[in-house]
């Protein structure tokens, strides 16, 4: 039905909670007449007042003209019953509780009061669109439109066709979202859709690092923010979302993909949920929140500039240390502290490869020296030389986080997991490379899309990190995606689909 999106003039939004109100505001401001319906008495009137206030606020800030705000408010139409006759309604969009039977029952009722031309949409974030549509006599008329909270500010919308959604509908739904001023991406009806699936790359690996007791949550978060450029560290994000919610998502996506190792949750979350350590909403999670404010453990003071000389084969690092007044020696003299750059391996392995005495060797993450150093300490390190290495790095004026040595540096593990998860999404054709990058950038607030990020770092470096992790741990969670390995072998960008069989036919 080409052109349907351009003809959508009237919609009904059922459910006027936070998500429903946001969708109402977006559509009304975008020029669409919006009917508001809710089973709760008084909810529609409250929602109209709230949305009207938000529109007035936008006008006061100059983001809408007074006339635009007035016109948008006039497009808000209260409806007494969600199942009221819907003649002239082009689209019904539900934003009710995440319960399969409730949603199925609602759409079955709507099918009785709506004309055959009316399209149905679900805002589900976790249920299968196909399973919701299975309760309809005509499942072809239903599609997923997953908005993100807060809807007016979060520009991303996942457009999710079910297995029996009409073939013409996804393209028209994409166009409708664009008409409302948001950015749509097309995702398959798989567990977690696109954003929730892609987000597992960061959180599952952060929890794995914590379970290995390599660093505390605040230390991991500092590394994630300063080295990777994330707005929130993974544990800050879990506290903000609420571990009760995140635990359920972690378990659901893992089980939805039949215990896929790369999506494996951590044993740490279940007891924390049982203890009520949800995060901000309960006042304590991975951080404490006295009076609602995050309490962050202070960073320990660094040792002073060392009297002990330092040796490193990393020329850039040697220049930085020398400029800070650290005595740099040209060889691994017996009295020198030794700093080895880590590129996908442990400090112990890097020392072995460089044929250096391990008792004087500390590792430093080579991913970034700009905002934060990560110093890795292995069990055989002489503390005198470890403190000298820490003091030398701190002398540059750049922050230093000291962690236990692991199979690879923390930032490298987080980034490799983010990129590899996106590569799996692309390899399974759950979304296009462009949509994966757009969804993660807008939906998760990463500084760039994960496939683009992998290109920036170097796909071969990501592969090296994953291969090293797999060899060191034996854990199949680190097996590289075929998308990644093929593109490294062929010299193709991670963002490129490449030749498909259809092009030969």
C-alpha cells in the first residue's frame, strides 16, 4: 500500500503512561490528530494536561512557535474507551503493560471495532511482535514501533515487522517515523530487537570482569568513560536502569538465543536483585545513593615521582614519561621498573614475549594514553617496582587506575565485546550495518556506532584481542564473529555488507 504513511492523519494511542504520553506529544507535534485512550479512569485527562504543558514549555523555549503549540494541542482528542469505534483511525498504537496476553487481548478487541484498513502497532520492548500478532485474525496488519524513553528526546525508533507483517508495511512505517521527526531503524523480530541486543556487549563483559575480581565497579566505570569515551560506565548504567530490569533483560536475551555463550549473564546479578540492590531507585546498587546522590569512592593517591629508572619499548610512552621528569633508560637494566604496553594480552604474557623479568614488569593498556592510564599488576610483581611504575605514570598528570592483571586490559575487553556483538548482529542480518551503528549511537549514547568504532580502532586489533581472550580463557563467549574474521581476511570494512548471492542471480 504505497503512500500509506503520507495519508496517516489520525491515530489512537492506547496507554497514557510515560511512554504513551511521549508518543502522543511526538505525533501531535508532527501534525497528526491523536486520540488518547486508557483503561484507568482519569488517566486520559491527566495525559492531555501533561502533553499540553510540555508543548507550551517547548514554545517558551523557542523550539515551537506559539501557533504550532496551540495547533498541536488542538489535535489531542480524548477517547473514553480504548475499544471505542475507530472509524477514520489510520493507526492504533499500544503502549500498555509488557504482558503478552494483555496485548493480544487488546488487539483482538481492536480488530472487532476497527476497519480492515487500520494498521496496528505495538511499542513492546521485550515481547515478540510475531507472538503478539498471532492472536489476530489478520496478523499482517501489526508491526512493532519501539520508541525509547523519553520519547521526545530519544530520536530512535525500532521498526520491527513480525513474521507475517504485510510486506509493504515496514517501509511505510519507516517513512511515518521520519515524518514525525525521528530516526527509524529496521530490526528483525529477534530477542532484544536491536538496541537491547547490542547493549549486551558492554554489560555482560563488565559483569564478567567484575566476577573475575579484576577491578571494582567505580574503577571499571572510570576506564569506560575516560578511555572509551562513554557517557556512563556500565555499572552506572545498570544502576540507572535498575538491576531488576537489566537482570530480566540479560536472562531473557540469553535464553531467547538458546544460551548463546557471548550473551551469557553473570551469576552476580541474581543475588543482588534478591537483596534489593537495584540501583538509584532503591538507594543502593553498585553505588550508594544517600539523599539520591551518587556516592563515588575516591581514587587512591598515587606514589611520588620514583627514584627508580623506568624502561619501556613504547616510544610514545617513553616520551611522555621523560617529559614528566621520569628517568628513562634505553634497556631493561637490573634496577629499572619495566612497563610493557598491552595489546590484547596479559602482562605476564607480554613479559614472556618480550623476554623480560616478570618481577619488575607492570602492564599498561596501550589503547589510550590520553585521559587515563590503566596499570595491570600481576601476582609475581615486586611491589617496589609496581609503585615506581604507578608513580611514573602519575607524574604525567594523567589519571591512573591500578587493576589486577587479566587476560587482556579492561577497556580492550569492553570494546572488543561491543564490536563483536555488533558483528554478530550484522552476520545474522538482524539489521543492516548502517542501522546497527545508528541504533547504538542514538539508543545507547555511544560516541560512535560499534562497527564504525571497530574500524576506527582497526578490525584486525579487535580480532587479536578476541583471539587472545579465547586462547587465554577457553571461553566460547570470546569466539570472533564470522563477519569480523571474513572482513579482516579480505581487507573489507566492518561497515560493508559486500557481495551477496542475489547479486549473482
